[in-house]
């Protein structure tokens, strides 16, 4: 049984950075992509980017290009998402989500972390 | 990017009734559409992938249909645990996008 467990809530100042972790247990960490999806309070879901541990490659939504970095640590089977130059509009719950497909990215997600609330406030 | 429009915004129904949720894409996404259920304070849960395939462990009362630009999620007979928000998501074009959601509430 695959489980994704994320790090705890964060409060950040505008202009700073936040790094959220996602520990994956069960399954084969290398074979499935991990995406990050955020949800502002009372709003819908927004995909930020993904990493494919098998290939070590990350892809980002254009909106976040240059401001987000997603990495995967195979030794600890943990994925990380770092978002920089934070502004109030980045206040949201950030989810990691595991790709349904193995060895290829099919961008459908059957396992999700519990979410991490990031609050950006002065 | 592809815009997904879900309707209605809110659906008020009673347990046992049939729920029909719509998702319309701004351009064709073929059959590359998924549906998720989200309850308050929880992460989304995959229900349907590639328009009509139920994910592992999803009850048969959930079904999906459609292709191209028009898709439907049907819940044949609402159970108390089905009252939640439902999102559609396309993976046909980069970047993947989600619809704004339909809330199914108890009437």
C-alpha cells in the first residue's frame, strides 16, 4: 500500500521561500512520477509541476517557471517542492500526488499526500 | 491551456437520487479526462480515469462517459458518503488542468 506523508504547516513572510517534503512509502519510488498540486482556500486545484525519479527530470507549469523547484531523493524516497519569492496569493494547501502509471507519466493521480498548508503573511 | 467548465456549480439532491455532473472542455481532450472526489479537509480521490474507467476500489454506482469536449460523471444512487465536491481533470494538453468543481450537497 502506497502512502504519501507530507511535512507540516508553514507560515512564511512575503518574498521568502518554502520547501515542502513528501515521503513515499510502499511501491517503487523510482517508477512513478510525483506531481505537486495546490489549492487556495475555497478554490479549485492547480497543477504546479512533476518529477519523474526514474529519469531525474522535472517539468513545471509555465506559471511557476523560475519560481518552483521539484526534486526527488531516492535514498530517502522523498520528493520536495520549493517555491520562492512568496506572495500572499501563494497561500494554499499544497499536495503531492503519485502518478497512476509506472515507468511513464500519465498525469492521473491515485495516491495523494495529506496536504500542507502554507500561509504567506507579513 | 485547456479550460474545463463544470456544471452545475452546486447540485442539491437527496440520498438515493441520481446525480449527473457535467464537464466541458474548451477544446477536444479525446478521452483523457479524469474525475476526483474531495471531501472537506481531505485530499482528492481518483474516481474515474480516461473518461470511463473506474479507479481501484471505486464503487460501481460511479460511472463516467463522454469524449472530445463533453463529459459526464453519474452517481446512480447517492449514498451519504457521496456528498462532496467533484473535479474533472484533463491530461490531453500541457499543462494538465482541473475544472472548478461541482459541489453535491444534501437537499
